[in-house]
């Protein structure tokens, strides 16, 4: 089942997500939109119970190593004596206890930190649970097979909307996992400037993962869509550097959102690529299993 099909049948709870959810209601809107409020009400006191548990020592150690790297210039996380680092540790630790099968993935840290900038820790925890387990289902599993599949879907969609950029990436041997892994796993929290990130997340929590694909496509097309831009990226290193550090104007809120909604991508395009890449990966898995 496609990760985005769930969102197609949901009512449009907040029509204002397209022009941007007002800052005054954004934290509450996100909590309701992602299903975090429902989970929180159904599992009262679970977060506090998780905090009292000792947790997996390996996960705890990994979290401790990562928390100081998240938004170090933000006042919430700038030093160990700030409450943000403690709250981030608590939220990530609680998730490892709530979902021991996944445990801890480094990419969850910036997502959790971004949520904590908008809401109390218990709400951020339940939003993280919903985003990790439903929006980005299986993204944080150790084999990263779903991320690999979605990278191939992205590549197939790029071939449709901008063949020149697709051909360039193939020419320099830039596999999708080289450039889209952080985009998808971190839901662009490490890529987009603040205003653009807020707008993308408004849409993300309303409509699901399609917006991540569309945002990625806009970056790819904007960075590699012209002959001049491709000439500036003759090899793999130059290409990846440009994709990891896009020009400011590419990521500006106005340009990014405008170009996202100009993309000629249909539901059928998503479905077709999903089916194609799912079959491909199953075939490869079967072949490898026979060796």
C-alpha cells in the first residue's frame, strides 16, 4: 500500500495549509493533523512511563552523542544547560521504548528537535510516533529498503518531468540514495530555510509524503534543469555538492511553493512508479536470495 494513499481519503481538516497555517494555531494544527492528539488521548501517561524506564543502553548512548548536533545555533539547543537538549533526549529515548523494533535512527533527531520548537515534549513525542510509524513508515528500519524504493520512484518521476536532469544524474552515476536519503529521512529539516520548511510541513502533515517527492523534484529541476547549470556540475562531486547546497533562490518560500504546485505530476504517475519499483526490488531480492 502506498504511504500517500491514506491521505487521499482524509477530509481536508485545514484548507489554509496551502497558503500556510497561521503561526498562532500551527502547533495545535500539526498535533491534530498528524494524528498525534488521537494517539496521546488513547495512551495517556505512556510518555511518562517511557521516561521512567531505563531503555536500551546502546540506543541511549547513540542519542547522547547526537543531541548536541541538532540545530546548535537555536536557543533551545545551543548548550547542555538549555531545556531543549534534555527534552530532545527524553523524546528520542521514549520513542525507542515505545517502538523497540525500530529503536533509534539518527535521522529522527532533527525531526524531533523541529517538533520541540513548536510544542511541549509530550506532544512532540506523539507527533514523532505518528510521523515515524505512519507518514514515514519503515523509513527508519535498518535495511532502509523503503527509502531505496522511494529514491527510485523519485528518479522515475524526474525522468518524466525533466529528462535532461535525469540523464545528467545517470551520466555522473549519482544514485538516488546519494542525494535523497537525508531529504526523505529528515523530512527536509536539514535542508530547507525556516519559512520554506514550515510551509512544506504544513502540506506534509495534511497530504502526506507526496510533498517530499515534489519538493525533491523542484530542487533537482532547479539545480540541474538548464544546460548552464549542468555544465557547472561536470562530475559526481560537483553535482552532489550543488544538490546538497542549492542556491538560495531555489529554496526561498515563494519560489519553492510556486514550483511545487506547477509540477505536472499526477496520482497515476505516482502509482505507476510505485508499482514499477516495488516489483523491481522484489525481483532483485528474489534473485539475491537464490545466490
